[in-house]
């Protein structure tokens, strides 16, 4: 499913957008940066409550196209700037992690 479709269907707030046509195959939800570094895969969306610039750096390192911040979190300015430089989308949802993951799972699996 295209990133732009996920943004539209799940009504995500766009803090920064990169490749809207990126194909998203699944997601990885974690707030532990070392866990994401060890287990996330390219083509996933990263779901987290973390809002600092290291999130954008790790997303770029793992070839993750987008980071979704849950619970209506506010990304730090240097995170957004770093994400723009690294072509990583920063998106925000007001949903808690479980509810967002469930909605995203349903959306992606209906497309497959």
C-alpha cells in the first residue's frame, strides 16, 4: 500500500512528508531504539512515542519510509529537520499504539 493512501485513510497529521509513493509492506512498533535497529525492516512504518532526532537517524539507517508518532505526540524541531534531510516522513496520530496498529493492520491486510 502506498504511504499517501495510509496517510489519507488513517487521517494522519503530516509533520513532514518524503516519498508519498513509497510502498509500505508492514509496520514495526517499538519505543526502544536498539530494538528497532535490530529488528525493523525496510518498507515498514515505524510506530513510536519517541520524538527526538535519533528516531529519524535510525529510520534512515533502516530504510524506513515513515515514522508515526502516537498519542498526538509533538516531534522535536530537530527531529523534523533531520527527517526532511533523510527523506523520512514524520506523521502523527491521536490514537494510542494498540488502536493505531490494529487500524493499520486491517488497512494493509485488506489491500493484499
